């Protein structure tokens, strides 16, 4: 049965319900043979349901992702503050070390400079006496 008209004629010419049922069953069998993937076809309703389900899942993933981003942002911010504190304490420690080194250098310089100045004053005084 290649057409609907042939199916109609076969049904109309069938002598009883049993023969009609057989014609209908054969028509369905040929339909299944011709279109084996027919049970797997999606309807508009199936597509709409799938689309809505996917949209809900996307929104859920988006919400989870936003939450995770905010958590990570908070963690990064706290780590930045911690590192900032550590750097600040290291700067203060180094500043103290530099001050100590400068003071030490100043004292060492004065230890040499004062005797040299006294020697220079003595040398000038001796030169003035000689003149």
C-alpha cells in the first residue's frame, strides 16, 4: 500500500472487522519499516520541555558559578589583605634595619672624623705658630 487511497480501498473492501484490523496492522508494519526511527522523533512538546529543563539547569549553573566567583573573590581579597600586612611588616623591619645601619655608619664616620678634625686643627695651629 503505497498511498492513503489504497489503504482506504483495502479497508472499504474488507469483509469484516478482523480483515480491517489486519489491513491496519499491515499498514502500521509498513510504516515502521519505512520509518524505523519514527518512535525516536521528538515532538514540539518534547522540545519545549527539554528547552525549559535546559534553561533551568543553565540558570542553576549560572547561580552556582556566581556564588563560587563571589566566594573566590572573598578568599582572594582576604589573601591580598594578609599579604599586604606581611609586606608592611617586612617594610617596617627593613626600615628599622636601614636606620640601624645608617646610625652605625654615622657613628663610625664620627669616630674617624673627630680625630681627623682635631689633628687638622693642631696642624693649622702649628703652622700658624711657625709663621
